[in-house]
């Protein structure tokens, strides 16, 4: 006796109509949880001109690296490129593409660079952290993609400066 499975098999082959949205939401929740940002304490704010001073909360202390991989010129340049993709997606209003650009090593590098950067230039490390926290908070709340675009542009510039400070490029 054979059980008819073609309908069931077909259902599992089609992506759920909300798969992209649910994936983006899950990524935003994971980013927020992994970095410790929440709405119970006021977080740092970033304006298009750059991070503000007086950073509190998570950015006042070193952020642990997420991997044991060294931050290389290649990883850092790839993260800077992804921040450009994030900015473009956010400006276009594409939440899913913005989440995809920020996921993976682009986000991981911002953690992995913090300990060596903080040893060389604590203020630069705090400013980079602040720009990333704004991105995470806006993704978590699903709010202002304009703030995500501005913060990703700021983060790209700060990552570039970090590479110079750490001697990864001129």
C-alpha cells in the first residue's frame, strides 16, 4: 500500500510566503540578543555626521570577539563593502536585503575587531560599536531604515579608519 505524498512533498518544496520576512525578523532578534542591546536602557545614538560622545551601556566596555579568526585586510574590506550594500538596501527600503548584507561576517568583524582596536584607540572602538548598536536596534524594532543607512555609512568609515589604526592598510 502506497500513501499519497505528492501534495505533502509539493508543500515542502515551496517556500513559505512569509519566509523572507520571518528570516529577517529572526536575524534582527539574534543580532539584538547577541550584542546585548535592549530598550530598557537608553542606547547610543548616531547621526549621519557620526557617533555621539558619551556612549553608555554595551559600548563602554570591550565587546568579546565572536570568532578566533584574526581580522585581516580581506575580512575588513569585505565588511566595509557589505556596509555599503547595507546602506544601499536600507535607502531602497529593502529590509530583507539590508538584513542579508549585515548578516554573517560583516557583523562578526565588528565584534572581532573590538578587542585589538580598543587596545589601540578606545574612542574609535566605542564609536564603531555605537554605529553598530544603532543598526541592531533599528533592525530589532523594524523601524527607521534611514537610521540604518546613516549608521552603516558611518560604520564603513569607522571600519576603514580602524584598518589604518591597526596597520591593516594605509
